[in-house]
C-alpha cells in the first residue's frame, strides 16, 4: 500500500468555529471547524476542505455480570428525541496548530464519562477497538472500552445533558432491540456488535 500522506502538503488552515461547552470542569473545547487548503504535490492542484477537528470520543460497554449491559436513555437536541445509547463522551482537548489535541487519555475519559452518565465505576477496563467515525468530514477517533466489576456511584452530568434513565438490559433483549430498530445511535451499535459477537453463541439479529 502506498503512503499517500507524503503526497499532500497543507498550505493553510483557518479556524471558522469553535464549540466550547460549559461543564463542571470549566469551559471545554469540544471541536472546531477548520477551512484548510491542501496541495497535491503530484498534480500541483490545491483543494479546499472544511474539516471538523476533534479530540476523540470514548464509548463504554458497561457489563453487569456476563449477560447484562447498561444503557442510558438520552435526549438529543439535534434530533429533538431520545435515544438508547452506551455511555460515551468527548476527551478534554485544546487547540494547537489548527487541530484539537486531547489533553487526557482515553482511559481517563472513559472512567469519567461512565460515572457521569450512568453512576457506575468499574474495577476492570479493556480497550477493545478504535475507529474513525466519519473520515469524510472530520478526524474524530472513537475509542471503545469494556467496563466490568461495576459499583454504583453518584452521577454528575454536564450542563444541558439530559439523561432520562440508566438501566441494564439482558443481551438477548439488546439483540431484539437492535433487530426492531430501537437502538439507532451508530457508536452504540458498533460497541454492542463488538460485545455481543464475543459471546460463545455470537451475535444473533433476526
């Protein structure tokens, strides 16, 4: 496979928008929109792209025993509706050179978000996957963790975050919810596919 990264050179980047969220940790830079000019050194042509620069996201599959997984039911302003989701959140970040650089580890973010959204802490953490959420438009990396040995704690949700409930579901029920289209959040579906496929009987959606 050729390394095309050597082919392209960035000629400039202009930050057009910064998304800053007020939280219990102070003001957090969540992402920015950057208009960037990139030259193809082979053809000599320059393209301009608006790119969302992001510090990354952690998604957590919280296991209560071997057969139950905790989901949260969250209201999302963008769709004006509620979704069943796995606990998740954005890494703390700072702006540097037109990018957003994470200022905490994915492990620290995962532990913080699990407690904030579900009210649980975990004794054991395993990172099982990572992927780009939508590389055509932004550079957000999603880090997936399995959390086990859960203990109930005290949740502390961010300002404006609306989580209606958090509760465990049997894995068989989750398969049925997926089949019926009741879980529609992409990062949660990917996380659940990883979790359900690792069972002895595998993943069964019909």
